[in-house]
C-alpha cells in the first residue's frame, strides 16, 4: 500500500508545475505512516522517525561530540528534543500533503481484494457435477488439493497469491486491480498446467462479470512476461 501511495504522489508531481515540497526520505516515511493506518496497524511516528534517523546518520561523529548539542540533527535522535519535534512536525505536514494528493482515499482496492472471488468462480465452473467438498475426508482433501480455508489454500490459490504479492509492487500502480488479479489467476492456471475451456475474451467476461476488459488483461500479461516473473 505504501508503494502505491508513493507512485500516486510521483505521478501527481509529474503533472504539476509546482516544485516538489517533499524530499524522498520524508515522502517514504509519510507513505509508510499512512499505509500503517490504512491497513489498521498504525505506528507511532517515533517508531518510524527513530530508526530512519539512525539509518541516515549511522556515520555521525563520536557520541561525546554530539552529546553537547542534543538538538543536532546529525547526532542520535533523542526524545524529547527540539530536533525530534521539528522532524515530527515535518512528517505530519507531509502526511497532510499526501492525503490531499490521494483525495483522502486511503482504502484503495488491491488485486488481492478480487482474487478469492475469481478463484471461487473458476472452481465453480470446473466443478460441473456440483461436488460438495465439505463431505470429503482429510485424506481426499489433501490428495486433490482441497484444504481448509477455501480455494486460496489450494495449489492454484497459493500460486496466484504469490503472483499477486509480486504484482502489488510491479503492476498494481499501472493497471486496474481487477485486471491484475485476473492476470495472476490466468498465469497461475498456465503454471499449473490447466487449460481454459473458453476463448480468453469469453473467459475474462465470465470470471470478472464483465468488469475486466480483455485488452487490459492482455496488457497485464504482456507486462508480466517482460518482468520475467
């Protein structure tokens, strides 16, 4: 999510004539902070600022040289201190700028949001006899790859999930999340040796309920091949 925020901000800046008010370090911390809140795992700003400051200033002067000035930005960051208060205020302002660029929409859809339903539709389509897998014993479930937790736990589901995790960083910033999720399913089917019964356009329309354009799907797959996943 942080990576998506970062790319949205950069795309906004490319179309803006105003100078970029955020340096790359502050922007990275702001995206991490907002992403932690959007994913319901918020972090205190000090949990981001302290390790980031340490990494950036790991080659600072000796401790006895900086102890004399605790407010120096080049020495170890201390709490409380004027240096920490200044960095914290800067990060808060950066978050507000980023929120405006994102139009305060933090809950952005990702390919993973659509993957379980797509897998379910594929399995429903392949299960022509309407088999009730809940009645199967554990040995049969293991033999045929039917596991607890639904189709996300099957070999196909796990392979598609791995591809989605990769796609979140490589493709989700450039293509609709539905198209990325469906492309991951398509490539997972291909990797597991399963073949489509329909033409790609018909299959795309059926699995996505008409919400993914087949041309978008082809573009994602083509970009995927270039990335050499």
